[in-house]
C-alpha cells in the first residue's frame, strides 16, 4: 500500500536514498531541505522539493498542516561530532529546537508516524561492543546528546499524544545507490569511505590514518559500516510496527572493520593503491564501535544485503567514478514543487 511522506533532509546523503526507496515503491514524497549540506540533484524526479529551513516555525507548521501524511522521516540535522565539541550549544539548540518543533507540528496536525535518524553516538566510548538496544544513553558529544534528547522527546510525544515513532540508530552509513542514481557528497567530507575513494582516484594526496596503537587487531579504529540501501530498507520496514507501537533499533551489520581494512577494500575494488599517512589519534575516537542489531532482524526480518565491505566500497566507488565532482557533475533530476506559492502563503 502506498502512502504520502514528508522527508526532512531528503536532499542529503542518507535521506536521498530513503526518498528513492519510497519513490521506487510508488509513494508520494515531499522533501523539506535548505540544501546546506544536501543537493537539489539528489532529490530524484517524482519527489517535490520544498527549500526551507526547519528553524522557520511558521513554514514548518504550514507544510505539516498540508496533510494528510502517512508519516514524517526526520533526517535534517547538524551531524559532525567534532564541530559539536567546538560549538556544543549550537548543536543542542539547533538539532533539539528544530526537532522538537517538528515533532510538535506532527502532534498538532495528527501525523501518525515519525521516523528519527538517530545515531550510535548516543552510546559512550566506554561501552563494550557490540552495543544493543538495552545500552543506556551515554553520549560522548553534544551531537550524540542532541539525538538522545530527541529520542526522549519522542518518548513523551507517544506517551502524552500517541505519536508513534521509530528511533533508528545508524552506525557508519556508507555505500551508494546500487542503481547508480545517488551517492555521498559532503563538502568538506568527513566520512572515511569517500575520503579513501578520493585518495584512490588521485583526488586527494593521501588519507590520514588517525592512530595505529588502539587495542584492535591492526591497531586502527574499528567501525560497523552499514550500506545506505540497507538503511533505506530498514526505514520502510519500521513503518509496519508503528501502526501499534513505538520502536528503537540499532542499525549495523554486527561486523567491525578497521580503517586499514577499509583502505584495503577500496584498493581491491578500484585496483589502485591508496596513499596513506599515519597520524596521531584524534580526541574522542573510540577504539571499536559495533552494532548489536539482532533486534530488528528478529522483529522485522531485516537483513543487510550489502554486509560485505567490498560490496559497500564498490557501490560508493561506482558513483564517485561517474561523479568525480559529486552532484556538480550529475544530471539535474530535480522536480521543484510549489516553493514560491508556499513562501508567499507563509509570508503574506
Ligand atoms: N551518515 C552517517 O553515517 C550517519 C550516522 C548516524 C546518524 N546519521 C544521521 O542521519 C541523518 C542524515 O545524515 P547524512 O549523513 O545524510 O547528512 P547530510 O548532511 O548529508 O544530510 C542532512 C540534510 O539535512 C539538511 N538540513 C540540515 N539542517 C536543516 C535545517 N535546519 N532545515 C532544513 N534542512 C536541513 C541538509 O541540507 C542535508 O540535505 C542526520 O540526522 C545524521 O545525524 C548519519
């Protein structure tokens, strides 16, 4: 059964892949994004794009009131851990402020389902891994704290107002649309896989490996890389249980890969050597973060199709080779909706 969904941050990396998955199954999709880190070209034909800031409370209320919606997916956020350590109040104010106002608008306008992009950064580095859903909140950064606060706000939105929600804690999102339509394009890029790919393609001089003396098999940090298409699949699956109750799931493959293993995977799939430099540890990087993601497998039958690191790297490489300058070299796929009408309706 198809539906109508509002997707904040749907022009960004993860959000654009969920928009594609919704469009692929015939849903009606409206993206709300101010394009600070997202791209018009990442909004595939068939979705409507409203360019707006979630900070604009009147506009958000106007858009959410334009229902009925079957659900709201909330991806839009500031999401760089290091930045949040430098500017904690901006992260708390913006992520929590915009998120809570969006949740309140959903309650006001009787949106039945809400899906939050949450994060493994909810859990402190002192946790032993794998980390499952029984772990307590213990964020190491204001970014993680802001997501923990939104999860709590959603708890109360359900308890007081009956808004059903899913909090999906992604570990390291990576890869690209296997059909080649979408990929990862942040400026500056902070994620390992696209940085390593750029080094392999000669678009960066080298990749810095921060720390090689961690208590891991090869001394470099270990993370759980989950393919963005598998994340999209999980987002579609959680809509069913939201008919009756709220849920929280950790999303990862349950397998960890070190920084050196990511480099080797990119070397294998690209057939090129990745120039690298060893650098000191970065503050706040935990040695190992692996998801205990059995709960969503058990409850919803979710099974990552791209659990193999080479398969994840291959899709990311395919997109980057076709788009060496990111979306700037992509085709314009935007279908822009009635932004002008909306803007006037709100500001008149
Ligand atoms: N990428 C990961 O590995 C990862 C891991 C865990 C959690 N997450 C979460 O997933 C979500 C998406 O991450 P991403 O990597 O796709 O990030 P992204 O930066 O690519 O996408 C975020 C999108 O939200 C938009 N946006 C941000 N603030 C906005 C605002 N105030 N109003 C309107 N639009 C706004 C941006 O323009 C962008 O298109 C974030 O909430 C992030 O915290 C991502």
